[in-house]
């Protein structure tokens, strides 16, 4: 599990766990490497290029049109409507509880232009009534802002990220 949790009480490139999560006798603890969002995206792209979808957790309550199946930071023009800009960073949103991980889905494809991801194809579990028969479109900017966790095969991780898991989890 890789997370992007830029909070003042969470350091980047650190190993974390949650008390009482995965607390099965004899079971392995669930732990997370807190990494930069670009690190997560690079690993996700490797997985997708190898035809392996990946699970991710995000906040679908923000900048998401259910009927269209579109997750995009520019979906709604709040500045025009409210005559103000909403300037909270991802860190601010997490620390003030404005955004939390609310749903999990699968990333099944990525569109790459000039060696940079631009949008992602998402498979949702809510049936085929929304989006394109249940498939959604997530822009790269939305990924940066509202994706919090991915579960990915360790073969797609750099040695630097793998080394994080060698540390004792906090």
C-alpha cells in the first residue's frame, strides 16, 4: 500500500500502520509507505502498462459528476458561481477534514501524452448506469488532489520505496 498523505503529522518516505486494523491473530499488519503523488503515479503507470489493474482509494465526493462518470478539478466553476476561489491544499483538506478517502475502485488504463499521464480509466462497482457503462474518467489533476492510496505489486516499486517498508511502522 502506498499513500499520499501530506499532513503535518505524517512525514514523506515513512512507514505507517493503523492500530487495530488487520488485527487478526497471527496475521500480517497492514502498513503504508507515505510517498509523493508522482511516485505513486509512476508505479501505477508501470502496472497498467503490464496489463495489471490496481486498486485505489479516493474521495468521490469532490469534483465528480456521477451521471457523466467524470472526475475533474475543472468540472465546476465555483469561482464564477461564488465569486471566490477555494485555495485549500490537499494537506489543508486532510487536516481540516474537508476531504477523506470515501471510496475504492480500480484503475484500468492511463492516457499518456509526451511521457506524462493526462487521464485515467476507472472501473467502478456501482453498476453500468453511470459513466461509460460503469467506467469513469479521472483527470491527472484530480488524481493528484483526491487519490490517497493505491495497492500495487511491489515489482513496480523502486528500491527507495521498498526500503521504506524495511523501517519499523509508526
